């Protein structure tokens, strides 16, 4: 999951990394209001999930009210690589003396993390590597939690920076390594890492990618429901199910649209809300159900799961195997209730019960919902 610049900067700031003061707005009028607070000028930046905004006209500096209106309007009317611009980050202008590049990235193949730094920042990493390969320093790290600030400082000396700037960059790189570890990031890139005329070092941009498989550990990303929706709807497409993200906290897996709607209605009647609509259609396999269970478990919004299956054409024994396999990933012991009827139901029930899964064997979805709510209440009291 990619974060927008301002969301990435919020993580940096929480880790103690200096960022420019700013606010997010979605209209020209609100951009004006923020501008009034920063009399010397503002940077207006499109908040979209696409790189190369600067080049596409998505970053503009404005020094007068008229400038702000015109630039904010122009950026809100932009489409950057197919992404409509809905939000703008309005920041105080920073006085740029130099632009550096700093990042951590996971090498999926080796499981190591690379720290990269260049004094030739402000352009993208591919161009730095092409134009100034000697200016790009790289350090491979086996275990980022063991990385020490003095090691980073020694590494950075090769870039010919010294004094206060060296100390500040090393401190920022160290804080970024801690944030990287704590938030389960795949990528944390600051480009440019700005040195101002006063020799202050500030993260002027943020490109952050969170490991989707660790989302369940990060309740803090709950505040980003629209991102979660994007990620989950994409992953559901890959699994081959029909899925819509919703605002509640009870995950639903149903074998048909009618059953899913009915489950949602019953939840509503109990004052609860579904976290999603999920329909498997007619192609149930153990893997499809297992992947669906894992999908819901990885969603930090989900506090309980109802599996509601009817096997006309669908093989219920395979479905039960899939549920059991998926629940191997239930690290947080999220309450789960399975209601399953249809072909091979006895065999399915018996393996579910053997695996310790709460199983409802009647046609009553009400009963399954009430059992789930009861289990969730038990969890909440603990
Ligand atoms: P990107 O093109 O999407 O990577 O957007 P960036 O946030 O990196 O901004 C692109 C460029 O705009 C930076 O490299 C800076 O040169 C410039 N820029 C961004 N913010 C400011 C600012 O506050 N002040 C000044 N003077 N320039 C800025
Ligand atoms: Mn940038």
C-alpha cells in the first residue's frame, strides 16, 4: 500500500524527522486560507499515487494570493498519469540550498534492506543512478533493527558532507530506519532531503510503501480507509472474488450475493456493520476460500468474521479446508463463525469442528451472527 505524501510525512514527523509545516485541502478557497498563515509563500503539491508530479505540473510555488488561486486551480484540474487530483498539500516555502536523496528499500529476493544516499537529489533515483552513479552510495543491511547512528555517519562521510549537515542527515537517516522497521515499510524515500540556506535539513517529499501483509499489525492505518479500499479491492480481483470495502468492522464471506446481502441486513438489525461485501460466486476451491479468509484477516479494520456458505454447485468440503488453512494466519485470534450447508456438509462440519472452528449447522444466519457477536463481546471484555 502506497501512502500519499502527506501521510508519509506524518509518519516521518512522528519519528522525529523535520518536515515543512503544511495542511491538506481540497479546494482553492481552503488553499487561500492556508496561504494567509504563511505570508512568505507556499508550495502547492498534488496528492496522488504517482511519481514525477513535479514534471507533470503537480508541484508549484506561489507567492501571492492571485498565484495561489491560479496554481491551486490548475493543479486540481490536472490528471497525473491517470490519477485525478482531489487533494493538495499546502506547505510553507523552504529556502532550498541543496537537494539530497535518502531511502531505504527492501530487496525482496535477499530479504535485506538497502540504505541509499546521494547529494545529487531532486531528480528520480533512476536518473541519479544513470547520470551520477559515483554519487549514489549504497549500504546493504541484514537487520535494520541493529543499525546504529554512528554506522550511518561513517557511511555518509563517503558523500563528502560534514559538520552540522552530516550530523543532521545521519540523525534523520537513523530515525527513518527506526520508522521503517516499526511500520513494516517496503520503501521509505525522501527526495529531496533539503538542506536550507541556514543549514537545516528537512524532508521535503515522502514516498512510502507499507507491506500489505503486515497491515493487521497497524491499526494506525485505519485512518486511511480509502487506501485500504484500493488495496483490498485490487487483491480481491486477483483472488477472483467480488469484493466491496465498507465502513464497519465485521468481515463477511458469502457464496452468493443474496446470502451476502442477507448477512449484512442481519448485522444491521443487531446494530453492527459489515467491513466488506464479499461474494465467491460459483467457483469455490480450498485456495479461493483460504485466500479470502487471509484477505479479511489482513484488514486492520476487521474485528470478527462471518463465513456464510451454501453449496449447491460449490464443494463444501473444499471450502471447509480453505477456512481452516486461512485461519492458520489468525495471529490475533479474531473471532470467526462458519455457517455452511450443502453438499458434503457432514464431512465439512466434522473437519471444522476438529479444527476448533465455531460451526453453525442450521439455515439460520441470525444464529450465526448472534454467535459471532457473542464471541466478539467475550474478546472485548478480555
Ligand atoms: P515529485 O516531483 O513528485 O518528486 O515532487 P517533490 O515534492 O519532490 O517536488 C519536486 C521539486 O519541487 C523539488 O525537488 C524541489 O526542487 C521543488 N520544491 C518542492 N517543495 C518546495 C519548497 O517548499 N520550496 C522550494 N523552493 N522548492 C520546492
Ligand atoms: Mn520527490
